[in-house]
């Protein structure tokens, strides 16, 4: 099954106005799939017009604040009767770079909502429709911060760890139904948010960082592999991580089999 047949005719990209989200939207459109581009700011309208002009597909811009409880209702309203075969959860950076107690609680709760609550609501709604059709994909853009906590990253690492485990579990549940799930783990990537956070921390930006176009292309090409892929690494290459994507896939399958056999029950 080709990309459009498996993941079309429409895709949603959350956090699509710049950086990797912009690259995902363009990569999806280049494959002939219409794109609903969501963001809470940035040059969203201009980017949607550019996608439509450059690739000859429909591209719709919708301003949605993914931190708000009503975000999922707004997304569903924008979709209307369109059939969504791919949901890309790209929003969810660390905007603060502060120690937990030095930040405002409201800001941390907004970060949790963008990274977890709205993502879960979208996965439940669109994943359910995909399961019913027997095809589709959910792609969650993650970070190497998912593997371990660290200073000034308490909420961010917690959210990304949640995403990692959520995607692994969802992958095992949806793969028998023809729905692909992928947590794409990024390292340092050349995005406006990365550079803004480095400036806020008073630190220089790295010069050896990934291209957002390369990251998005790898995510779209490896979506069917699941449940975890590391940006810039082959499926069987673990790089700096403990396990490669291939090794992690086998571990998740082993855990799933153990759970099916009653692992952890008294």
C-alpha cells in the first residue's frame, strides 16, 4: 500500500507553522495527501498557502491552542467530514528551561496539556476511526529527553517519557488493525524553538544539529516500522542509546506477550 492509500486522504500536523512541523506538512503534501496544519502562532497561514502552491494539494491552516481543554473539540470541528488517515503530534517543546519550583505552575500545566493530554485525546479520537477503517498512522514527535530526567527539565522529561511508553503500548494494540504508531525520538534539531531555548538559557546553539527536513522525511519513511525510531539512526543502530529501534521493538513485543500471559498479576 502506498503512502496516500495508507495514510490519506488527509493528515493533521499539530505544531505546523515552523521547524519540524512545517517539514512534516511539506513532506506529507509532497506525497499527495491534503494537510490540516494546526498551531497557536507563527506564520501558519503563509505556510499553508506555500504548501498548497508548491504541491498542488489542499492545505488548511487552523489556529488552535493545544494547551486548552477544548483544543480537541476545535480540531474535530476543523476536520469536519474529512477522513484523516494520519495524525502527527509535533507540538510540545520546553519553552521555559527553568527548575520546576522557579516556574509558574500554570505554565507547567500548559506544557503537560500540549505534550500529553491533547495528544492522548487526539490519538483516542482519530486512532479509533483509523482502527475502524483498518488503516492509518499516529506519529508522535519525541525527544531524547524521554529516556532520563535532568535539571531544568523535570516536566519536559516526564512528558516525553509518557509519550514513549504510550506509543509503545498503543503500537501493540493497533498493529493488528493495520494502524501504525511511531514515537520519533529527536536529538538537537535546527528549529526556532531550539535556538530560542538556548538563548533563554544563555547557552550557544550547537552547530552539529539535525535538519528538520531530514528528521521529517525519516519519520514519514519509517512510520510503518514502529514503535520507536531515533532520528538520524538506522533501525538497527543504537548510537548513544541503550537499544536500537529494532531492539526496542523486540523488547516491546516481549513485554506485550508477557502481559498477555498474566505478567504482574497476583
